[in-house]
C-alpha cells in the first residue's frame, strides 16, 4: 500500500519515478534498467484498491515489471452513488541490454 500511496503522490510532486513493481526477485541492475514502454487506462474503478488491482493485472498480462500511475480523475457517481475513477498508468519493462550487458 505504501508503494501505491507514493505512486499517487508522485503525480503531484515531480521527482524520479519509481514504478510499483509487480514482479518479484528483480536484481538491483534489473530495477535500474526499467524503462517506460507503454500506457494503459482503467475507467471503472470505485476505490483505490480496485484501481491498483486492475493495474497490477494489466501489467502482469502485458509482461511488465512495474507500472506508474500518471493521472487519476473522478467522475459522476456510478451504482450506489459511488464515484467512478479513471486513471492512466505507464508500464515499465526491463531493458535487457542495460540489465544483462
């Protein structure tokens, strides 16, 4: 959860991006070689937990090592008067040339 909070905070405070990792067992070299490779969206989440779970699933399905949320918007209430969130995230893959020489 701490990684998710830091990911959200980084939207508002520019700094070096540290993606939320969805793969375990990565070496320091692999983590240092992560590069942005694609963008995805979620437009139906009603909680931060749903949003996070959706991005984790999408990242794993895409073979990404991590993701970074770049934009979150809240829209009119959906079912049961819950606000619906839409968000954009960038996927990160390991740059094999940098990670493995």
